């Protein structure tokens, strides 16, 4: 029965309409579920800011309460450190007996303003022992000041280091002497104090790399920390690293790397490319963690004429243990062979420069005073700046430094030295024949 004045609607049309309506509802539901799923998925992948735990938030320790007012910055730094979280307190690092070398009276106690490795050693014995065997220790300080400030025990420590290149009665660096203490306290010492002798008999300063008071493992692992010293014309490792393939990977993707991974457990998942610490210090691949920066190196690249390090084959095996995590054996072996050839080629040019200037020294045309003649600076630059940089640029894969900041400058200065030596010998009325260059030109 139909309602008056209402047209009949065919049952097929009603059925089709219901189907369309149900389909539309299903589409809306599916789209809604998709949006919810995507939102939930995105929420799960978005980085979550780590919660910073303040280990000193409820501390009533007198050091903390006093320094919250006098120097709140260091309390803030230490309160979030791994040491504070491990219940290490201010006194554990700073407080000493009244007769401890270097102790000063402070608020009824005796403290070290700057804790030495002897204090760090109480908890970090292995790390300090490794550091003491490294070039960062006594050799770093002796490179500028000699060993005149070392105790007999500290001299013995220095003599025991293969890295030391120990020389009896090692003199103070000539450039250090010329510049004077007014300059060097803000220059040379800022880096070389990493190996300074301390009154308590220890060597060095851990906080040169582990900046107080956070002692962040992330900070110690990042190349910018090494940048404090390893820059400039004589050892531009940071600049070389940044232009290398490894540095490019760090600069473009390092924000996502796992900087807080536990020491000795790092893998390529944590660090897809190495930093300075990965290659030279970290437990990575088959190589264990070390604080001896020469432990994986095969050459004394810093020398005027580079020589092999003691047990260099073992060192090479440890470094290759890091390299193998990303590179194949053929690539690594070929790289080592070619880099060795480059070191030998730089050595040849450094030896030629040494032979070139020899007649001036032999005939008394150079004074005994350091850096008082232009040729002194030229002689120094050839090996200390350009020769070193060529070698560092080679091993760290920085072509601009191996070339334009390295071998090019070395060749240019050698050319200038050739002219100066010949002029000085002729001026003195002495016979002169330049040394043979063989195939180094």
C-alpha cells in the first residue's frame, strides 16, 4: 500500500542506495583507522627528549649548598653527570690530607682545586695507566719544556714511554723560549699541559679531554673536543677529519648516532662512520678500549723524518680491527701500502731539506740562537707544518691538506731554501754544490 501522492520507488533503487551508503561508511571508517594508525606510528618514532636526572636535587651536602650560591654553574653540571648519579661526591675528587702536595685550605678542609690523575686513578686505574704510556702524557709537556721540571720518578716514567723519543737533558723548545712566558701561558701551555708534571708525582690533566664537571661521554667522543688542540698548520687533524668521508658522514648524520652507548660495546649501528675516538680509543670491532693514543698507529708521523713505531705490526692489527667493521681487506691493505709510500716520499723531501741547510750550519753561517734568522723559520715550517700535514692528510683522507696545505707548501719552501743557501754560501765566498735531488723534484 502506498501513501497518497507519493510515487512508488523501485526496490532495486533502494537496494543500490543502501549499498552505496554502507560503502561510504566503510570508506570513512577505514580512512579514520588509517589516520589513527599513522598518528600512533609517528608518535612512536618521534625522538623523545631524555629526562635529565638531577642527582643533587635533594642534597644537603655542605659543598653543594655553598656552591649553589657561589658557583651554581658547576653544581648544575655535576648534578647531571654520570659520576653524581654513581654517588661520587665533591670530596671524593677534591678533598685531600693537609700535607698532600698542592693542597690548599678551604672552609675547614684541604682540597685540590684541580684534581690530578692520581685522584682519578682511585676509580679509573686502567685508564690512567694507559694514559701514562701515551704521547698525551709526559712527552706532550717535554716537547715544549724539556724535563727540567720533572722529578726523577717522572723522568723515569717518561723514559719508559716508547712514544717519548726521550733525549737525555732534553732542552726547552727554541720557539717556546723566543715567545716568552707572557705568550706561552696562553698558547703552548693550553694544549701541552695535558702532560704536565703535578706536585703529587702524577702526570697530566684528565680534564683537558673530559671537561669538568659534567664528564659527559658524548662530549669526550665528539671530534670537536679533539679540535681544542688538533688544529692549525702543524697538526690539523680536525680540519682534515671534517673534509674526509668519515667527517662528512659525521657532519651530515651524526645527530642520530648513539653517543651514550656503553664503552666497549660500540658497533656500526651506533656509529655508521668513525670519529677520532672510534679509531684511536674506543672499543670497536676486535679492538679494545684504550687511553693510549699511539696504540693503533704505525708511524711517528709528528717527526721531521717519520720512523716506524715499536711493535708497529701489532698496532696496525689493532687499527685494522676497527677498519674491518666497514671496509674489506683488499681496500684496507691497499690503503696502508699506498699511505706508507707517501710517508716515505715525504721523508725523502725532509731529508733533502736537512741536507740542503747543512752547509750553513757546518760553516757557522747560522747562529746558535733559535729562530733569529729567516731560514730558521723556513727550516721549521718545512717539516713541522707542511711535512706533517701531508702525512696526516694522507692517513686521514683529507686531499686538500695532503696537497695544498701540505706537499705544495713543502715544495715551495724547499725551493726558497735552495735560493737562500746558495746566496749565503756565495756571500761568504765558500764553494757550494747543491745536494742531489734524485727523483724528489
